[in-house]
């Protein structure tokens, strides 16, 4: 049966435009559903939002001392050494970045932690004296962890393509401790286990007392915020200094969303089908793949490159989010950067129309992502302060927010459409590489 009205390029593009546009009404619905999932999560009821109590209160800015930090959340991990000087001031940290390969990401968990311990040992070797002191370490681990204490917690499930065996369901601090001990680093004490959103928020919160939300828009996506203990029915632990606690929302798993066939296809082929539905619409690990699936649809209908197939659009995972950034940034008359990109990808011939189409599809996919992020952000802030009666600083980090052209502007537009003038109460501040530094700050709070 012919699909009426979708046979020409123009009609098909119009259909894609309509499908990917998140209307204001839809964004408002996301906010509403987000609130109800947040409440259910806080009450310990079934919800796509885990709402994990982190055992961490807001930093005061007075924390002092020397710390090391381990920041693990993607294919790179970092080791840092830093000094908190109090009054919200940090000395410039010594930082080293290490790369994980497939063997660590999808091999045995023991190997992953063993490799990390070895690198920490190499990092400290530069400062011999330190190997005998007790060293306090802040561990940023950017995966969903059910915390059982400030420095303990079990991995609920891997995200972002990780699959190392023997880690899910285990206490990741114990795994790290035992790897450290095996490498002669028994003098290191893990003082805190924190999600990257929490580290990011703590890093900015150290100097800005209005900071009550932390967001990551990078390879993965997530947020945390400061919540009153009195509205966390599932919390039965002790009180905190301010009567508040940072909650790791794990918003990437939010699933009350209108999904398109492309989203469903991506999810089915992913390592974690049925999970991280919001993350699969908005984060760097997946945006390129959404665009690729859409563009591949045009190719198979003969509406792009005269139907000529090529691996970049034909094979799963080949069209990366950073290519979208490059394409969307091209404002030249002839889209000459797109020509260059296509040539590098083995596509020699393209018409101007082809290139406009590619750029438009990328924009539609990333704009939907920015608007969904805005809705989620608005939901979190209005959960804390429904009337937006005060200023809220959102500490943000991640490659998509930082590097994708127009992303931050589109988030701002989305917030204004949702909250009108009150959107001006929301200040979004970059906390570049804040997750590791923040872990040290939290270690000091602890
Ligand atoms: C994934 C992880 C989450 C993390 C986020 C950003 O969604 O599950 O814990 O905060 O990526 O790195």
C-alpha cells in the first residue's frame, strides 16, 4: 500500500519535521509526567526515575584539605590531585587522563579496576612521599548506583555501552578498594562515591550558594538536585546539616515520551533495550545514530544521493554526533564543509539539495534533544520551587551542551516557552570538568 503524501522528498521531509517537533504542549506534558515520576521515585514506588539519595548535603564553601579524585564515566578516566583552600577556592589541580579500551569496558570487571589502580599508582609515583600517607579519595562513578552510604553503593546496571562482567549488583567501592590493595595502595581511603552530576553540582556549589541543580549533557545525560529530606518518604537514614540531600535523578531513564519508529529501532539494536529512553533521544552517544537512521530512510526511498548506499549512513554507529555538530555549524553558501565531510566519508557526489536535507535532519534531531532537555530541566527546578520565587543556578557539563552548535540557545528558548519571564530566574553555568573536582569537595564535606 502506498503511503499517501510521503512520496516526494518535500512531503517526506515535512513528515519528519512534524514528527521531530516537540510542541509547547508536549513539553508541558513532559514536565507534568516528570513531576509524577519524581514523586513516585522518592516514595520508593515503581518509576522510570530512580531518585537515588546520595548521602551528600550541599557544600558550604569552607571545606579544606588535600584530596585525590578518580573520575570514571566514559572511555576516558581521570585522576586528579587537588587542594581545597576554603572560601570556595581551589588550587589548580594536577590532572592526568587515561584511555580505557574494549578489554576494560567489556571484559572482566577485575581487569577494569585493576587497570585503574595501576594508573593511580603511576600517578602517585611522581610524589613518592605520598605513598605512605593516608590519602583521601573522591570517587566519581558516572553510572546508576544504589548508594548504601556516602562511600558505598551497588551498580544497578551499566549504561553508555559499558558491559564489564562481575560488576552489576556489586559494591563498586569494594571492587576499587580490593584493586588498590592488590597494587600496594592500601593507604588510599575512598571517602566518597559520587555520580558525575553530583560532582558537577558540588564543584560549582562550592563557590555559588544558589547552585541547586547539576546536569550532564554529554555522552550520557543525567541530573541531580537538592531536595528536602521531609519530602523523601523512602529515606530513613539520619538527618543532614541543612535537612536537605542531593538526589541523583538518573533522568536518562525517563520513559514517558512520544517515541518515533527511529527511536524504537535505535533502542532495539542497543546494548540496553527498554532502558535509558530519554538518554537515547538527547545524549551524545545516540544523537548521531538517530539522525543516521532517519537519513538512511531517505536513502532507501531513493530521496537522497539518488539512493546510493554508503557505510557512513548505512551502518549502525558510523555517523557520530560530532559529525552532526560539524554539519550544523556549516553556514557557508554552498555548504562546503558538508561537501568536505561527505568526501572524507567516501561520498563524492552530492547535490546542494542533498546537503540541505542532511543539515536539516541533523537540526531537527538536535533541536528535539535540546527541547526535551529544557523540559526536564524545567521540571526539576519547578519541583524545588514551583513559583520560581528565587534564582537557581544549574551547574552543567558535557560535550553536547558545550560543543553542539545552538544547543544551549535552544535550551534557553525551550525554557522561555515553558516558563515565560520566570525563565530568567534560571542561570545555567558551565562547570567544565567539574565532576572530579566536585568529588574531592564532597569528600571534604563527608
Ligand atoms: C548515564 C549514567 C549516569 C550519568 C550520565 C552522565 O546516564 O547512567 O549515572 O550521570 O550517564 O554521565
